[in-house]
């Protein structure tokens, strides 16, 4: 466990990480400074990874001196950092300005580095297999707190990877915190900032149908992942309670429309729970749903959560389910679980520690 000494963001001052370049330019204009200074600051922070104004050589001294009155460059401190035994997955706990704690995860494979970020502290949706759902919702995150997770993880990895992906699959339902989530995406996407391509960002939802439609109209080819987990409303009502409000049919229709407008295949996430949703008939229905839209299925063996009774299927059962799907679904992948031993895998974020 590593404890960091970064200071918290001072109260009353906006965090730099929540400012779009236009918003920063507006704050500079209030002080009589030209807008291109915002471009320069973005470059220093997001391209050259400076975390204090002192070294920003092409800024006038007056701006460097006044920086602390414009916005706060400090990012949230690491409360803890844990690495998986193979060193490929790291789980981070960040302490926010009000003392709330948020978790995020970096995962490295041979092909890519992926940052899994949270959109809320806790979650109100109460999916019955998820540790975050057990917490309930503590609060939404601001855009700065979302961007800062990426900055913190990038700093930890010393920005050695020029390309990385971001998935909104950490704590919370991102589409229930739509405004700050989109603001964070715009900041991350800024060509003079991290310049993260929309195709490298995936938003995962448990099925907030109206917000899927809104996302489709943003005009950005963001990846969309739908946490399906069941193929009948009866079972999905139990596993993913938001299904009682927006059942499978309107959810699939919204996902289909999203795929059409964005030009992206939608990922259908399917957590396999032994004896619950891993039978032959489930595979047949899942294949039929997947054929109804441009999609790919991502199978995830349930990651155990203390206090929950669901069982993880055997490797053989997962393979058998995938084989049942291959001839009848457009595309199927089996997600190799990363970070299970440090409680960093899907559905495990929410204050669990290896000693839990
Ligand atoms: S799976 Fe996602 S939406 Fe469901 S309770 Fe967990 S964090 Fe919330």
C-alpha cells in the first residue's frame, strides 16, 4: 500500500480538471489575459504533465503568480494503491476534497492500458451482484473528479503509454450523472489536452434508456456497453432493478438506435451467475437479442462479493456458454477477469480490501 502526499483541492476554487478550455479562457479573460494562454496551460498540464505553474516557461510571470487565484491544479490524493500479483492491475482509492473516497482501476494487457473510472461515489441502482450497489449512492462526482482519476492513474504510470482507453465502468451509473460525465468526456477529448479519441472511451450503463437516446445525439462515436445480465424481464427485474422501470425491449431498442447513430457496435455485458443465467435457454435468448442490433457480447464470470450468495461458474461452464453462443451471435468475447484478488474486478468496487 502506498500513501501519497498530494494536497486536497482548496475549497471555493474551481479545480483545473473540471474546466473546459473555453471555461479556462473565460476565467483568464476576466483577468485581462488572452484566450491563447488557456491553450498553453492545457498543453502544460495535459501534454507535458506539469502539476504546478512554476515550470510553465512560456507563460508570463504575472499569470504564473496569479494561477492560484484562477483554479486549483492539485489533484485528489491517493489514499491507497494496490497492485495485483502479476502487476498488471492496480486499484486506486482517491480522497476527494470533502473526504469522500472514490475507486478507480488501471488494467494493462499486451495490447493496451485501460483506465476504469467512477462516475459516482456508491450507486443508487442496487444491482444485486454488485459491491457498489450495496453502498447505496453517497453522491455524484463532478467533472473535475472524473478527469482527475485519469490524471492520477496517468501520473502513476508516468504517462509511458501514448495511447490508452477509458471505460466508465467503475463505481456508479454514469448515465445517472450525465452532465458531469459528458463534461469530463469533452475535457478528455480536447485536441489540445489529452486528445483522447471518442472511440477510446466507453460508457457503460445498466439501462437508463432516456439518457442512452441523449448520448446518441451527442454526435460522438463513444463506445456504449449495456449491462444486460439477463434475457427475461422476470430475471432482470431481480438482478438489475432498473429493469422494472425500463425493461429489456425498450433498452434493446435504445441500444439499437445508439448503434445506428454512432456507427459503433454496442457491447452487451453479460455476467454469468452459476445456475441462474447460464443455461442453454439463456444462451439462445441472448443470441437472439444480440442479433437484433449491431452488437458484440462480452461474457464475464461473476466476481465474488463478500455477503452476496451468487456463485461464480466454472471455467468449463463459461466456455460451454460461449460455445453455445458462437454460432448464433454476431460476436462473443469472454472477459479475462483482472484484479479479482485486490477486489478491483467488475462489480467489486466499494470499499472492499484484500482483508475483507
Ligand atoms: S452494476 Fe453498476 S449500476 Fe449496478 S449497482 Fe453496480 S455500479 Fe450501480
